[in-house]
């Protein structure tokens, strides 16, 4: 869990600029449009759309933006987005998984490959690193949802696999297949979650020094800056001292 937690903390401490927030909204909107197009445009009848809207609300995305993204799905001129996963290695032999939604596979593959190459990494075949990750469901709650014991009890009753609580909030892990069911049960006991999503969680983390950690974060920033990239996951681990320096 160290790589997951530390990366999350680094990103939080680095802060989010307005331009990054705008880009985040466009990515959330793309996921909403794809979800609405894949099923019904009604979130009560479309689980993926319901989760996409919930995650957008958690990032304070305006209701008008959400409504526009849903309506866009029914438009005749809507782009067709493909879900693509890229896998490869970054600095220090770290494994990296990139999830994208793209209307042009060649453009996205070229951009992602270029970022890997510039960082001294290498793009691999699908499955080249994902075997060392678990594809699981992650449900997050703010600390205001209750103390660690209350959340742990609710999570166990809902059928979750694990709970981690830190100064940022509660992180509940479920089997990928049980994500929707567990989220629904938790909503009944804890209220609406902050985020509900599928994530790639590393089975083992790779320790990296300050220089490699800096290169890795720069590489991940470049990947996340790409309009087509939705999520980036890695298995790196850094010491608290290096973490403090990078987060300054």
C-alpha cells in the first residue's frame, strides 16, 4: 500500500492549479459521456454512469458540466472513444499502467510511447506489468463519515476486503467484481462515498531514490497532462525523507 498512499500524498501536497482542474473536469466529462453512451443516460439505470457522476461531484464539478456531458452522449456528432490500457517500465525498473479513453489510438499510443522514452522508460505489451498488480475496487470516504472502527465495521458488513485510514480519509478495498454491490451497501450505512472506482494496486512496491522518484513524478505528470489519459498507476516506494523533499 505504500506506493499508493505516498503517491496520493505527493499529489495532494503538490496542490492542483486551475489549469489542472480544468483538465480534470474534461476527463471526468469524457468518462460520463462514454458511460452514458454505453448504457442508458439515466444514472439510476446505469451503474457506470452513476459512479462517473459521483466521482465528478466529489471533485466539485459543476452540475451544468455533468448535464452537458450526459447530453453529449445522445448527439449524432459524438466522438467514439475506445478504452485502452498501456503498460511499461519507468525509471528504476518501476512498473506503470496507463488507462486512456481515446478517439484516435495512433495519436494516444504515440504520445504515451514518447513520454515513456523521454523518461528513460519503455512501453511494453499489454499484460507485461499488470500481472504484478491487483485490479480492485476502491471506495473512499472523508474522515467525517465516522471513526476508523465505525468504517471498518460497515466495510466488513458490506463485504469489503480491507480498510485503510489516514489523515486524508478512509480507503476501502473490494474485489473488482463486488465494487458496485459493496458501494451500495456502504451508502446505506455511511452515506454517499467520496469516490468509487476500479484501480490497479501493486502487489509489491519498488524502492526508488530521490533522483529516480523525481524523474518518475515528472513522467507521471506528463502522462496525466495528456488529454486522452484517464488514470496512471505505479508501484514505486520512496522514503519519508525523500517524500518530504519532493512535496515541499
